[in-house]
C-alpha cells in the first residue's frame, strides 16, 4: 500500500511539471514546508535527503516551456497594465 502511495505522489508531481501549474507548484512547496515543521524526524530527514535528487530528476524530465512558465512566479515583472 505504501509503494502505491509513493507511485501516486510521483505521478502527481510529474503531472504538475508537465502541465506547468504554478498554483500546484506553490501548493507542493507549502506541503513540503508542512512536513518540515510538523513531520516526524524520519519524514524530515527523508524530505531533506530526497528533495534535491527528485528536483534534479524533475527538471530533467519536464519540458522547457513548462519550466519557463513556472519560473515566471519569481520573475518580478508583471504583465498586467493598470490604466
């Protein structure tokens, strides 16, 4: 059952990257922060050890257009005009 949960989470992260959903990336970051604050020591260590590895794999797998869209969250420029 645990391996099924890990597979579903992996597929979910892959879908977030392939669809370039910035809201989902933000939600994923909040979930990771939650596990760092409220998780057990084993969960914290697992998150800190596996996150950089999984991020490297995800960046290698995600399309460049999706990564470019996700990067716009931190671009600092706004495309909205106020008249």
